[in-house]
């Protein structure tokens, strides 16, 4: 997949945002499709199979959270990156988005050039993911299948949201090593992704809920490590 041919589905109920963002993305050579609510977005996503979906949260008919949950159940969109695009920056909104299966989060307002840079970074991440050779890692009760993006923990199979999976994969490459926040952001989110340390904290918290607190150790002011 090349950037110039990447398909992007932009979903927002504000016509001005659709027009401005579409204009800037089309200028970069992307194929841009739009939808004004979650229901329309789900239908278009299934038909167009976009590489990236930029999804507002608060919308009529069907909100972004419900739309994301429906999309994540569609096999056609297994490789699609979904990022929320909303003015709501509260923690509970971010957590709800990640729980629904989102890969990332962009807060409005954002300058067009910054948004385009973010989109390029997200699509590069998709390319890098597609290029990774398949392999399986086993650590104690944990088995990570990087080819199928799934884990088996204590004989129970789990499907993690993409960013949780990539974060877990990174930390388990060297159990016991403390990965600095900067390194985690660079490897998992990419050099140009505009996210803060809170994003890592949210993902670690969700992994702890699924695998247990004792699997991860926080090194205050430095980063995290996998300890089992």
C-alpha cells in the first residue's frame, strides 16, 4: 500500500470539518470517502475497505463508539486502522474509544498540517505491520502470535486491540527490561504521532486488567517492563 493510493474514510457530522479535512487529505493524494453518522460509516467501511478510518465520537443515528465496535467485528476491516477524531478529550472518552477497538485518538482542533502528518504516520505504521514476518513468542503462561494478532494467556485465547497488542509485543521482546516512555511512543505509535504519556498509561492499565497487575511493573519517571 502506497500513501498516494491509501483509502481514508472520514466520519463527522459537521459539514465544515468534512470539507476542510477532505480537501487537505485529497491534496496529499489520498482517496477520501466521507460519512455523516456512524450507521453510514459502517456501511461505507464494509463497501470501501479503507486503510484508515478517522471517526468522530458524538454523532447522530449511531455514535462513533458503537460504530467502531461494529467495525471491529467485520473481517473485512481486520487490517484497517481506526482513530477517533473528537473535541472530547476526557479520560473516560479515550478509554471508551480504546475499549471499542480504536488504535489511536486525535483531539480537535488540530492544524491541517499536523493532521496530515498524523495520517502519514498512521499509514506508515500499517505498512510496517504488514511487513512484519510471522512469529510466535512464548513466555510462561503467555503465547503471542504476531502473525494472527492474538494471544493465549493461561490457555485462554484473547484478541487485543491493535495498540495493546503492539505494546505487549514490545515489552515481551525483553522481559525485565525497562522500556522508556520515549522508546514506547517511538516504536508503538511512531515518531510523528501526536500523543502524550497518558496514552501509554491507559493501554498499560487495560493490559493489567486482562493479564494481571503482576505482569507489569511501573518504573516511576522512566517507563514500564514486563516481569513474568
